[in-house]
C-alpha cells in the first residue's frame, strides 16, 4: 500500500512525498487519514532547525480499514484518534488509539492532542478549583489551557500581548485578559495560585514568578525555543527564592501513556499510582470537545495537504490568524 506524507527535507522546505506501508502487526490497525493537526510552535521550530529530514505531525483521526489478527472489537469504518504524522494513512498499535465520539468532526477531534499538553498540569497542580490561575500566552496551547482550567472551576485570566489573540480569548468567553502581567493589580499581586506559561518567553516566566502567592506554582509548558530578552537568570532566581515559588516543568509525559491502576512495582520505585495517564487526558478532551464545552467557532483553519509549502510559509509569516490549523486528507 502506498500513500503520501509531508516531509521537511531541509530548512524551510516542505514537500508532499510518496511513502509506503510496512506489514501490519498483529496488534495494529490501519486506515485512511481523515484529518491531521498542525502544531505551529513545534513544527515551525523543527522547520528552522538543523536536523533533517523531518516527518512532522502531532495528531490524526483515521478510518479503520484493516485490523491485525489480535485486534478485537474494532469495526471497519470506525474513526480513531491517534498521535500520528501528516500522512495519508495511519498505522498504529490499537492500544494507542481512542474512538472519536459520534457527532464530533474529525477536524475538531484532533485538537484533543493540544488539550493534552496542559492536561498534565491540571492533574498535578496544588491549586484547587476556585483558585486564581493565570495563563501566559494565548496561542493554540494557551487558548485550550485557559478553557480546560475554566471548565474545572478555576478563576482564569490570560496574559497575551497580541491584540488579535486577546480578542479571540474574550470572544470565546474568557473575560479577564491582559496585554501584560497585572503585577500591580491588588486583585492579582500575591494572590495567584498558579501561572501556566504557554509562551516559552523568559520575561513572561519572570512576571509569573513575581505575581504568584507564596508557595504558588509557575509551570513551564511553552518550549523556550529561543532567547527573547537580555534578562539574567538571577532575575528569575531572585523572584523564586524570595517569593517561595515552585517553578517546574510542565512536562506532559509525567504520566504513562496508558493507565496501569494501583500495583506494587520494583522496590526502588515503591508504591506507584499510575491511574492517571496521557490517553486518559485525551479521552477527557475528546468528551469535552464532543459536548461543545470548548468554543472553536471561527478559530479553525482547514487546509489541503497538497500544498504544504504554501501553508507552512504562511504560518512562518504569521499570515494565518486562526489558532488551529488542520489538514483535510479527504481532499488529498
């Protein structure tokens, strides 16, 4: 079986190339891709990096056409979500898939992958519903982080310097939006339980460390792909030390991919509760999306995979204002 896939063969080069399948494993499923999600921050960083070729892709929804001999309970034609590449077909271990809820479009379902980026922080934070949370950055990940924390009962505010993104946040129902950290606002200074930085900008992290309450958390979700300012590490260290800040990585892989329940593991690990999982977070995200609890109207751009150079060039030039870009492989 042959197909097509997007490849970055060299810096700032984007092509749709031929590809071939491999033999189907006993526990794998395979089928035609319906939609894949572009993650602009990650993929554009790859495109301007040094390690090539790259086969990008973050998430996919596909229609099952073949099942391995050990796969049971999966009907042909079922739509499945997976962490798949920009390819016209998906072939993946069945256990690393989730069924797409009826009524949820494939284009919206792939957004569950980006919800998962901040889901780990939601599941691990010491902040509790009703606490004040500030999201730094209103790009795709920050937009979704704001809404899942709001859904979970937190008092959510967003800091975003870009006026278009601020207006998108307000239109989506997040009323408390600022162009810069409200460091002198008495309702915020020293009263924020959690800052979730989705920008990867060191000045935003410093602002977060200065605004949180004592023993508050600043979680780094946005990747610091490059240096933005002339700030010294001392500035952040000073804020962390004097404000008793818990500054930590927002590593989304803190949980295992699949839940394992409660069990004894090797002595060095002790008693390990792995009832939470990455795919458990994806399942929650798919449910919320299917219930329409995360507003997406006017925020999703569908594109054809036939012209990847035009799409990624537009993304590099910041000509696309919608935060979510999805490739429609049914048009390929």
